[in-house]
């Protein structure tokens, strides 16, 4: 899997375990569950697992080894994507192993179909290569086992066989032609070589959703796992469409184009009652809060922040008691899409805009402004095309 900036699950719950090609490799907390769950599954199952191994300690040792090797292979798959992406000058910020597999967080893949195609295919190609390599080792071990009768060889060769099988499955699974799988990107790249990027995304998303629905219907009768994957794919496809629409529509649009520069400041020593009076007059959504003694911005306050203050406390509670103090700001010359990304990453509705040259507050940009512009710009784009 490859993830551009947007999907990035808040990675605070991850621990870095090392660095390869200058890319931090991290493990997400959900991975601990995998370390317990997978060995149990492998120890009870016979296709990839070791239920046939008589010695119980050996059975669990093999199951745990397979789990660790499996995720090592997933990391290699992500490194495959990353290696090719680096060749296109894309920065890879991290590779994180989570319960579903791996996520390579990279800056946006340029809208170049050839680059996207190569980057997307690189991961599955690595999985296929490992699969074939393990299959060859397996065959060699089989031959040796026939020549020399050693007790260990059958178990080790079964481990190698499982690794071959799982990597071929990883190869096939990731090439399902639906977002967020690599196959979804391959399909989009194929379409994008023939039509505009946004239309190509819509086509690929449509195909992905169809596949998810078919999988879901099968899943209803066959397996809850399939149903779960179908749901995961459906949501991923919709997200990709929404994000692509936003980023294509907002291309070239700067934060300064969308921000409100008419900003009303309030003092942190104001009471909630006084603040309400300002709000009635100005009718803004959000107000930067300053410390009157220094003039510095110390927080942001919105109507939602004072709703929880009881009526009879309005003239006692101060703005500084209810304001949000984690101010997140962006420069006025930044891309509008980055503002949207920052807001969804921090789960906030407004950003303080600072002038690049002045370093002072230049305005406020809100989520609703961005969403509206996407709608309006997207509408006029459709009229023109
Ligand atoms: Zn991948």
C-alpha cells in the first residue's frame, strides 16, 4: 500500500524500530495484536501454518518466526514503492507497519501517470520476487531433504513454502484494481494516460466500488473477512475520490485567496458576556485571542467553546478559561490544499494565517471556506469541460 500525505493515520501511536535508505521504519501499536494473533492462527492452521508439527514449542517458534518474516516482507514491499518514488524525487517520511500491512507515508505523488504506475507496481513486484525466490529455496530444500534425512529440514522448508505462498498472496491482493490497493492506482494511471486526471480517478474509483460491492455480496455468504475487506475498499475508494477532487480543484489556489482577512481580535481577559457582545456585532466564526499586555496571540475562541459555560457564569468566566491554546498557523502563500490537510490532520476547523513577510496575523482560513470553494470551483470546472 502507498499513502500520500492525507491518509496518514495519526502516527503518534507508533514506535520507530530502525532506518533503511534514510526512511524511518515504525511499528504501530496495532502491530502488537498481530504479534499475538498471527502466531496463534499459524499454529492452528495447516495451509500456511504448522498444526502438523508435533512439538508444541517448535510449532509456536515456527509460527512466530513466520509472523516476523511476514512483516519483514511487508516492509520490503513498502521499500519497493519508496525506492522508485525516491527516484522521482518524492520524499518518503516514514514506513509504518500496522495491522493491515504497511503504509509508506510520502509526499504527494505527482500527477504523472508514468510515475504513479511505476511506483504502484514496485511494491507488488517486490512481493512477487520474494515469493519466487522462496519457492526456489523451498524446492532446493526438498531435494536436500530427500538426500539427507534430517528432522529439521521439513519444518524449515514448510516455513519457506509458507513465506512463498504469503508473498504471492500479497502480490495478488495488492493488485486488486481498487483503491486503496496498489491496483487501484495502477488502474488510475492507465486511465490517466488517456484522459484528464480527475476523470481517470472517477473511473478507477467506480471500478473499485463495483469490486467492493461484488466482494461484499460474496462476503455475506462466504466469509465475514471478505465483507470486512470489501468495506475497507469501499471507504478507501470514496476517500481517494474526495481527496483527488479537492486537490485538483484547489490546484494553484493559495491560502491568501480563501482566507478572511477581516479578523476581530479579542483580549484574553474579556468575560464570556463581553465576548458574546462582540460575536453578536461581528458575526465571525472564530476570534484570535491576544494577551493585552504583550499584544501576542495566545489562543483562538469560537462560539462552540462558550456553549458549555452556564448562563449565570457568563460574567465571571474569562475568555482565557475557554479558549483553545494550541494555535495552528499556516503562511498566507501556502497552498490551499495544505491548509485542508493540516485541518484534517489536527481535526480542527480553523487555521490562523500568518504573513510570510510580516510574520503577523494576516487572516483566518476555515474548513467551511475551503469546502465551499471546492464546490464552487468544481462546479465551474464541470461547466467549462
Ligand atoms: Zn503496496
